[in-house]
C-alpha cells in the first residue's frame, strides 16, 4: 500500500493534465538476490548508471576499507569480514525470554576482538582530530564509530560492553566502566557522565528515553532551547515545551557530527537495524556490523552510513584527498553491473517446517547449557594440573593482525597492540576473579572472597605451567572474556581433580535463553521431510538427514503408546557442550521424546535419542558427555524434570531397544 502511494499520485496527475515522460532516479536499479536473475544485474530499461564504485573512484564519497587478510587464516574470508557467521549462535535472540538482560556483558571472543581491533584504529583517527587545534576551533566534531546490531538484546549487550553497565552491590547500584576508553559513559567514580559519549538507538530506548537524564538536560540546556526554537519554526502551532525524552534522543541521534547541536559530543552510536533514513552524519569513520547481511544491497546501505565525505575542498592538483571508512562485519563487495540477463531456473520447492499453535499441548522445553561445574567441599584449595589443564593460543583462534583494504587507495593494518600492552598481572587477577565468581559461591549465590588469594596463586601457577603461545599471540589475549572463561574452567577442573571425589556435578546455564522450546521453530527446507502426527509432535515435520533413518525413528516413536510427545532436533537450538582434543564444541542429538515410564503424566522422562550410524571418535566423545556430564548435571539441578540418554543403532528395532532400556532403568 505504501509503495502504491507514489504511483497513484503520478496516475492522478496523468489523468488530470497528462504525463509525457517519467524519469526514475533509483539508488538500486538492479536485481536483488532471489529474483531469479544474477544479483546486481541492471534492469534492462536502465539508460544511465553511476554506480557506487564510480562514486568511489571519482572521490566524491569515502573509500570503504574491508578486511582482506589476517593472521588467523581460518574460513573462506578474514574473521572480521564474515563476523556474523562466527558469532550468531552465541548471541541472545529476540523474543526468547531475553528482554531484560543484566549483569556483566559477555561477548563472543570474535566480537570482542573485532571491537578492540577496530577501536584501536579509531583511536588513531581520534588522536589526530584531538591534535588538530584548528579543526576543533572551526567546530569540526570528533570521528564517529557506529555498530549496527540485529536486535535490541544484542544492541544492549554491545552498548553495555562499550559504554558501561550497572552492578547491584547490596542496596547500592555502582556503574561499571565501559571497555573502550573514549566511548565510556561512566565518570570513573561509579556514576554516569552528564553527557554520553555513546548512545543506544533502538525502539525500546527511543520509547524510554533513558539516555536523557536530568543532568544531561541541565548541561545541554542551550542546545535543547535551540532545538525547541527550530521545532517551533518547522512546526508552527505545536507546543515545543511538551517535547518528550524520546524526541530529545531522536534529536541527539539526528545531530551527531553537527557542531553546537545536541549530538555534537557523541562519538559512538550503537543501533538496531539501519539508523534513521536520511541520517547524514559525515564524520562516521568506522562501522561494525553485528547482524546478517543477506544481500549486497544491505551491505551497501550499511556501509553507506560512513561514506559521506567531510571535506570537498580540492588539493593543489584539483583533486579531492582520499577519505577512508574502516568497515568490519559487513561482507561488502562491489556489485558487478554487466552481462546479459538469463531466464531464472526453478529450484526445488521448499517445505515450511514450523511449530503449530494448535499443537501447543505437545510443546517440549529443554535447558540450554554452557558447561558443567562441581560443588567442591572444603575451604583449602589445591590444584592438580594435567594435560587437560593445558591451553594453546594461536591466531587460528583470533587474528592479532588484520589488513583492511579498499578497491582503490591505501590499505591499513589493524592490530591488538593496545591489548598486548596491558599488564600480565591483570590476566592473573581476571582468571582468579572469574574462577571465584563462576564456581565458588555459597548456597545463597554469594561469592567466597576469602578464597581469592588461593585462587590467585593457583592462576599464577597455571599461567606458568599450562599456557602455550604460538606465533603472534601473547598472554593478554586471555583478557578476551571467552578465552578467560576457558582458562578459568581448566583451573577449576584442576582444583576438582585434587579433591577426594565428593564433588556434585551441576550445570552452567546460559545467561540468555536458559530455557529453549519447540515453539520457536519456523524455517523452510528442501530436505526430505516426514509429516508428524498432530497428537504427538508440536512441529509440523521431521527433517531427515538421511534417506530413511530419521523417518523410521519418528514412525517408531509415534507408534509407541509410552511416547507422549517427541521432536526432531533440527533448528531447535538444543545442544550439548562437549570437548574434543581440547576444543569446545556443541553436540546436536537427534530426538527428544517425553515418555511415561510409570511415574505418571506429570513426571515424564525426557529421553534424548541419538540414532547412530558409523562409529567415529567425535561420536564417542559426544555420547560420553551426554551420559556422564549433561544428564547427571541436569538431574542434579532438579528444575528441569528427569532426563536420560539412549543411543539407537537400528531404528527398525527402536521400540524393542527403548522398552529394554526402560526396564533396565527401573532395575
């Protein structure tokens, strides 16, 4: 309906006075992915095209620089080029009981590395601006760093990491420092700055206006008065005194990079989606994408937020000096606009697989784990280090050097040298702190601070005896929170190994999405499918990985009266964390079946079923973890019902195998 408004207007003009010709000036005169034509191919009726690559080569926009190489050398693209593919499973999702995120912001290591690496380059731009007294005197505002996220939960997580977050200590709320110095919103003394260096722009923030504190309003009184005067001019008859905090936040965002305005001092913008249409800040120098990019058009739109030039003054040769925009997380490439169109080839028809509301009685929920822990008895700590205690860091885990290059112009090298300059004692302190906070708590969830000196000594020993650094790595990489957690886990397991074996196994639940459910399943597939019974399965179909095994297993489960409900674990999000060759992995078992094993309908047995084909080393590690760690930990927790694990190597004999298992379990 919105798209028709413009066309309807033209038709009305044509009917009234006539229209001789229409010239369509489009930013996207080409076919998009999924149209049946090669992506980026110009419409056949285009008579003139001035593409983005032409604008870059002509120097009328900034030159985007994207990662072209790094010292990680894993995957098809540099780590910070296809960032989303590496981190998407480790971020909170929208609408899955994650609306209220709190506590310390823990980011995936690749995202934390990307922020530190890109920020390190931003700091060079910022110091050059800071040292340019003439530019500052002329009202040139500082360079701006923007982060584009996929949902409000992720944007809040990134914002807290960058700008700071609040920690409740007793009845007191203390502001914790942000991790990027120039972008911090805290004052270093446990309170917020009056003027934010970083703003969060998403639907929830715009509705709440939380960034607009009374202190900010006092300190920005002049700019607010100017905004109100301008508002009265633009909207005569409206009462400018009734402007809301939402209006003020929008004005801050829309005036980023404009001297004398509300957004003048903003240096970092964390947003959801694309920012406001027509957002015209010309001081953006760095862009980080934390979202999926399905088309090159979307890549162009995000990168385009940083392409407005700051200066159009020609140099002594009559040319513009090049200006650059550093871009991470956007798989940007220059779209080809040549070649003849071809007829689209139809592909296989997809099947929509989804949770059906009419079958909500068949919903299955499951806990989501990060790992496992032991309750250790006693207060005197010792550690026995083994081969499992050792940790190897290499640039395969995280790049320490990234080359950003444009289509034309100079390249730039980004490093983690700022991280490398941090004191080694910070590493030891962080490892001891994490081990204490993760594992050593009383029954009320409070830390046991008197154990910290012992943990500090153990962490020093671990760092000296168990840490292996490969080329271009350094101990300070353990300050990246994911690596730090890995090290803390190894230290804790070494402490457990030195006890008398009385430890009780418990799960470490995900801080976000603690409880998964079948109700969130909704996707299309071209794989073979098996339509499920409406009284047995919440999901419309079972998706098969083989020609017949999964179909036969599903049929057997539907035939069994003991099976009250079941689900195939495909795009469900149910994983079992395990370790293979020192590497943390996620195991995705095949089915969950809720079985009445004699305890009644209110106490069903949640049976995890693995349909096993060929025997492999990784399968043995997965099965062992499920049996000896996941199931005992969840059952010890006591809040997720009863769970068990069963491996079935012949789905044509599944009923007998399950019956024998249930009888054995009773014995």
